[in-house]
C-alpha cells in the first residue's frame, strides 16, 4: 500500500511544483524586471519546502537496492 500512496503523493507534489512554476511565469510577465531575481528566489524557497519534494522510498534513502 505504501507504494500506491507514494505514487499518489508524488503526482500531487508534481502538480503543485508545476503550479508554482506557472504562477512564477505569470508574475514575471506582470512585474518589472528589477523584481525578477527576488521572485525567482522566492519560488526556489517555496519549492525547497518538504511538502513540494518528491517522496523517495526508504530503501533508496538507506542505500539499499
């Protein structure tokens, strides 16, 4: 059951990452170029949060095949 839950979670997180990218593209189109570096840094910080990261299997994290 864990594998199914992980796949579902990863699909959900991938959709969230795509949404952040889409939102960033919209913001970049609407804001002056002087703010683009700050917006990109903000997007990187948001995507670095654990809730947006891909779920890895425990065996892979432990270095086991």
